[in-house]
């Protein structure tokens, strides 16, 4: 088994390699919801480029983005919230109006 610094086990589903079993499990759940028509346009690893006054501050990559009938949803599967993650989450939500990052606990 290949562990990373947070002891996650890399897992493959549908030929896609995920950083953790929890992320792979969530992907499988979202695929079922997409097939059922409850969500649409499932996207993996959407990237948000955070710039302030034209200056690149950081890039944030979420785990998933999809649409429900009411809203766009950005998800991140988290077992541990680092200080950098907390800061990037606040920055993305401030810069990209209408974006709220939903955390899925492992």
C-alpha cells in the first residue's frame, strides 16, 4: 500500500487514481447521483486561481464540482484541515462569489 503524509491509501476507481479511499468512495457516490439525474456535470479536481489586484496569490484544487437543480457545489473530502487549507478555503469563498466549499468528513 502506498501511504502519503496523512496516511491515506491511494485508491483507483474507473481508472482514476484518488489520493484516499474516502475520496474514491465519494466519487462512486457522486457517480450514482449523476446517473440518477440528481446532479450533473460532475468534475474532478476543479482548480481555482486566486488573484488579488492581478497578482497570483495561490491556486486551490478541490476534489469535486457539480450542479444540483438549485446550485453549483464544490466539495473537498477532508480528514484533517491544515492551516493552509483553511486559508485557501476562505480566499476562494471570498474571491469567487456564490462559491461555498462543502467539506465531506472522512
